[in-house]
C-alpha cells in the first residue's frame, strides 16, 4: 500500500485547527503528522517530523505564516517542505507575499472540505494549487504592487510566442482545461507547454509562474 500523505496543520485558532485535523485525519490516504498554533513551532515541527505538506495559516503569533513559509520553502532552503496556505479574503494582501516566500498554493478558509483535501493531495504530488477565481481576484487587486522589471531588461526571449501566450493565461488564473478551451488545443498540449515554460524559466511550479509573469510585466 502507498504510504499516507503526512500533513502538519498550523493555525492559531483552536476551533479551526481542530476542524482541519478532523477532516484530514478522516481520510485513509492522509495522516496528521502534528499540529501547532504559531509559525515558529511549525518550522520546528516540520524540521523534526518532515511532513509531506504543511497547511499554514497566515496571521499567527510568534512568527507569521509568511515568514514561516519562507523558512520552510523559500529560496536557498536545503530541504524545502511543501506549504499550502489557507487564508481569508480580508487577508489576501498577505497571500502574494506568501507565494513569493515559497508556498505551493493557497485556499480560502471557507472552501468546502473536498477542496481542502484536493489541495493537500495536489500539493503533495508536486503540483501547485491556484484556485482560478481566487487568483483572478487576488492578482486583479494587487497587480499594481507587483512591480515589473525596469524597461529594457531581457523579456523572456527563450519563450516562443505560444509559450508566452500560455504564460499570460496562467497568470490570469486559468486552469489547464480553460487554457485548452481558450487556445483550442488539447489539455495534454497545455501540460506540455506548461512544463516547457517552467523548465525554460527555472520555475518550480505555476505559483512561481504567476508571480514571474507579473514581475516581468507579461501580464496586467
């Protein structure tokens, strides 16, 4: 049998944390490796327990979720841990920073349990989780804060025109199926384009692709 996905739950609200632990623990393919209520403890526990996924709140005492995510999955971390940020819309100004810090995706706290479970499994498999609707609203609000590189800087000449088109659609929050429908190509072709884009630009996942596109002025 395949080993269950081990999950560390970090949320400072006891009621929320208990709910997450209960939902995750009831799944045969998931296992709660531990739980805590602040980012510093999350970093310490992750180092000892080595979970497959950390479900991370954003606003917490001692060390917030953004800094904890940076310590767990940021650039230069020798053994990064996959982090799934769970937040609310009134905190979405922090989500962009969490994604830059290395999070593999995010969900809203009012998402149904099925989306949470799907998110954990998706992130555990090495894919990124970007809820299309959340991405559209998040990036739409904060695009002005994501400053493009200075004019005259290299503009991704390694990407073909079609790859640039796919990258822009990823930045708009479209899923593979939506990109396929927009460009009138198959989902398998979209997957191939996405893989090429990530490889050419040295990006880990779709989350980084979204941030990259806005930083480079490839999306508005």
